[in-house]
C-alpha cells in the first residue's frame, strides 16, 4: 500500500505542476501570428550593376561611370601596373585608368572627347560614339589606339564602353 500512495502523490504533484504551467501561458490571437508590415519586409536583392561612387567621380573627374560587372574598375593611374589608359580633353586631373580584375568584364561610361586608349595585357574592345554614329574598335594589348579626332577625318568621340574578353 505504501507504494500505491507514493504513486498517487507523484501523479498529484505532476498534475499540480501542469496546472501551474497552464496558468503562465500567454494566449496569442491567431490573426497576429505571421503578420508583417511593409516596413518589416527587406528590399529584394537585385543587382543593378550601377557603378559605386559615380556621382563623386563625375564631380571630381568629369567621368560619367554608369554600370559594370566589377571586373573593370576605375583606379588611380599612379597605382601603376597593367592598366587600360584613356586620354580625353575633358577628363579632370589627367588620364583615366582602368584595372581588369577578371575576365570577361565590362564597364559602361561617358567620357567625351576621347582621343587615345592604351590597352593592358587583355584583349579588349571600346565602343565610342560621334555625331550619332557608334563604332567598336579593338584595343590592342600594350599599344596606344587612336580614336575619335585622333584619326584623320573623324569627329570628337565619347567613350561609351570598355569590354574585356580575355
């Protein structure tokens, strides 16, 4: 009999514990679960490929950088090394230099009155426009390529894109 009373006491203690637990639970209305507002929703992750710091670069250098894939980057020409160099009458502070960090790669821009482009060690093409005519030229590795008015009978040209293949 003694063990039966122990079992009964254990069962009663368990029931009392459950009863105490039940009184501490908070009931949440069903319509409040999973509710979010527009402010709680993070923005979608969409890469626009806009060039970071483009407004500052335009103000400081008169170079309009539009988009790129991050593999052709505007750098300080003083950094040296294997660079694509763009010469224009309109760039503030000297030439514009681009470092290729991977291939394929591209950067779109507007650099008015471009007249020479020097290639780095990669195979590249430049797209330019002059008087509503667009043309793509090969940029030879390690060599200066005349463009725009540096060519006989050509108008001043704006550089629109550098695209690197390999």
